[in-house]
């Protein structure tokens, strides 16, 4: 089964990029799954921030994310109000998606403002990694480490 990791913005730090490529190669080779990392452009956040402007930014980023998701994909959105989930559960979700002949297993990581309501509504499962906040670039590494460790 194909795996897509869709994330807002580019990874700027070289050490994160190297680790992401290493993990991607491991998953593709060892686990025999094709993983695709899709980066959608982020929006710049103006100094003067009003709620409508921030929602507009999230919606633009959300539209870009949704354009990368196919109708038959199984979507897991990483979001604050998601369910705290053990690695075993993530593997169960992957197996369920495979059994239901989904096109791809998709993990979605939002930008600094989070995910739009439309992306969250599209998700088949809402996942919370932790109550703590992590840099989005590090979250990509963490999700790939988890995928690599659960033998998908």
C-alpha cells in the first residue's frame, strides 16, 4: 500500500532532511511500502493577526492539502483534539485501510496554525501524538520513525 505524508511547508534544517530521507528509504526498502512525502506551500502569517485572516490562511493551506488526497485514501490527521494513540493502534489503522482496499494511507501534518476544519472533517481518524507542541519539521521525523518501528 502507498503511504503519503502530507505536510505544510518545507523542512529547512539539513539534519531533519537527512533523517527524513534515511527513514523514507528504510520504509520503502525494508517494509516494501512506497512512501511519498508531499510538501504543500505554507502561507506567510502577517504581523497583524486577526481571527478571519488566520482562518483564511488555514483554509488556503487546507485546500492545498485536500488537493493531494484522493477519494479512496484513508486519512489520519494529526491534530490537537485528536485521540492519544499508541503505535499498535496506528498499525491497526494501516491494516484496516489495506483490508478496505484504500488507495493510500495518508498522514497529514498541518502548518503552524494547525489544520483547517475541512481537512479535519475529511480525516478518517484524528490522531494526537502528545499534549506537548513540537516543531512541524520534527513531527515529520517522529511520524516516519513511528511508521518504521511498527513494521507496516
